[in-house]
C-alpha cells in the first residue's frame, strides 16, 4: 500500500476538524444565546466602583453624629454661677434648636431663640445663700450686680462652647477609630465633627432672635403663667421703668424684713386682743418673713388669712405652707379661689392652724371666728357662669350658721370669707366680717351695721406684682379688740413698697364711735393717746406713724 505523505494527512485534518466540530459549536452558541436572554443585567465594575464612595460617606456621617452626641452627653455641660444662683448649661442635639430653661419643680419654658441642630438647656439649680448674704452684707456691690450677671453668663457661654467643641471632636474621633481602626479615617471623623459644630454655631448666630423672650412656651406648673401674669410683652415694657431696681430685687426679702423690724411697736395691753389680718399671699415667700416680724413687733395674738395663699393649689406647692407653724401665733384660715381642697387638707394637718369652712365656728385667742371657703376654684383666673350667684349662696349659708350660733348662745365675733360679695350676705348677723380677693384695702359699715374689712395683698399680688403701671404694695392690718366686749377699737393699716421698693407706711384708724369727742357706746372704748390700748375715757388721740396720713373716718 502506498503511503500517504504526513503533510497530506495534516492538511486533510485541518479541513475536516471544523466540519466535524460545527454541530457542537452551534449547540454551544445556542445555549449561550438562551442564557443571556434569561440572565439579569449584571452591574458593571465601573458602576459598582462609583456607588461605594456614597455609602462610605453616609457611614462616616453616621459615625460623626453618633460620636458627637455621645461626647456631649459625657462632658458637654458646665456649671455656671450667675449672681447668687447656680445654673447648669448644656448643649443637646435637636432638630428645631431653641433654648429650654428648666425651673424645678415649677416646670420649664422654651424660647425659639435660634434655628440650628443644637439646643441650649439651662437648669436653674439653686440659690446660693452665701453669695446672697454677701450682697446683703456689702450693699455697695448692688450697683455692679447687673454687669456681674452679664459677665457670668458670657463666661459660662464661652466655657460651654469650648467644652462642647472638645467633647464633639473627641467623641467623633474615638468612635471613628473604634469603627474603622484607621487613624486617617478617625481624624477625618473628628474634622468633620468640628466642621459641623462650627456650621451649627454660625447658623445659630445668624438666626438668633432676642425677641423670643417675649413669646415663651410654658410647661408644667408654669403653663398657667401667661394667664397669671398677663401679656409678656406688656409686662416687659412696664418693667422697663424699674430697670434701676432690678439688682435690688435679689435682696428684696431681707430689705423688707429690715423695714418691718423698724416699724412702731406698741406695748402689750392685757385688755387688748391683737389680730393680724393678711390675705392673697399668692406664693410670695417674702410674706412669711413680714408676717413673723409683724407678729413679734405688735405682739399679735392671732393671725387671720382670708384666702388665696396659693397660686395654683397643686400638691407641689404645699411645702410653701410649712413656715405657718413657726409664725408665733395661731393661724386662722379660709379657702380662696386659688386654694384647692388639697391645700385645705394639707393645712389641717399643720400645728397651730385652724381651718374654717361651711360656717363652722371656733374660739381662738379669746375671739370666736366662723368662716366659709370660696365656692370657686379658678387658678387660671377664669370666672365660671353663675360665679356671683355661687358667692351669694355661700354667704347666705355663712349667715345661717351665724344665726344658729347666736341662737345657741355662742355668738360669733368675726366672720371670714374670701370674696366681698359673699361677705356682704352676713350683714346684720355679726359685728365684723373680713375678706380679701380685691388686692387693695377697703373698709365700710354696711346697711345693717356689720363692718366689712377687705384686706389688700400681703404677697404684693404675687406673680401679678407688675401687671399695672407700678408694683403692687404689700398690705396687712393690725386689728385691736377689747377683751371684754370683743368689739373692734382701732386698726393700723400697714403698707410696704412692692417689688424693688423699700418704703413703709403705718396709719392708725378709729371707728366713728371711738373718734375724739364722740360719745362712747356702752360696748366700745377708744385707744389711749399713746396707742397702747383702750382708754375708758374715750377721748384718746389717734397717733400715726411718722410720715403717715391722719386717721380716716370710715
């Protein structure tokens, strides 16, 4: 057999192989075509690489925000002494910004002071008695107190800004290092945190609104503040008149105490019962110092409070009543429209306190008292429908109880009601009825002979002290009763200057039958010329305190 050359075989294989493999190639191509039709579109390497920086940036921002927040929570606050007060200033992350001032336990108020992702929290912690006493001991410091307070706030704000920067940068850097474990990434987180803080500070500065103090938002017990003090804008405007007195307000309590300590004192007389009439204290803590001083100076036998000792009547205010036990005289009290039933129950459990209601009578210090609590409870200063009718009904119930006491042979010497409209219903059933509510003094003898005595505000109207053109004065009265007849012989009206003022005025007043030259009635005598007690002659003069007006004739 002839041999085929190797070159010929190789050439033949080159021709036949493509023909032999053609079916497999066509089958593979058909499968690949079908697979591409049903395969989801794949992400190209370019697109994948392009999306990673955005996710990395979002993660970095999350780390920065969380780290900054943790840093502020740990070290982002500063304690700042502002005048005689201790405060704590803190920056907190917030979507709305603004300033929140916490006054524990009364509540808080919020100011729309700025728009930024940070909020300023200010906590008023306490009054430092040492610094307050230093102001009293060195009155020359009062002239520079306003500048000192402004400097304290400025230094506190600067210190808070520095600490917040350190806290934010440190927190973001530490968390960045914990998450990425790369110093470069951690430093980037710290730098971004500092940039965000500076931007927030710039935004707050650019949007700062100093007028936000005129439109505060109250919470807690302070939510009733707008209804109690009226329009904030008008009060700020009115109080501008007293700018020079603002520094003296810090020592107002001590100054008032000093004033009352120098009021004319009268020698005690065994035949005279002395009653201190107070009303409408409205949570003014200065009132307790004043009352205690008057009890000591005038040798008071019994204190009568005709209501509105509180402002809201809430349980949180009850601690304000505790000094009543240490005033030095029995305390006779009736409920006002700002005093709740809870207030009344709290007072019942205090020693030396006699709570009167529903016409019940009680003998205290030689005088028989009967009282009726106010039927209204309106701490928001509202006036419900039928309020006047309810007052008249309460007064009628009191008058009925007085008649029952007289029929039983235990006549009442003094009736007590909070509102004068209720007190007028007892005309003819008792010699004297005491009331308050109006925040100014008044005296009249009604149609059937009962004398109505309305006391002013012993608290200087409390939160309403600056609603009018001038601060409301602090008023109280000393009533002198003959121990045998238990009839009113004279009374002293005491008026102290309101907020920021330290004036004092005391004036003696005599009933008409006790006026010099008048014919004394069988049941009444007039005070002696020295003002120390009754004189059977009925010809005593009517002394007044220095600078006070002459006695009036009601």
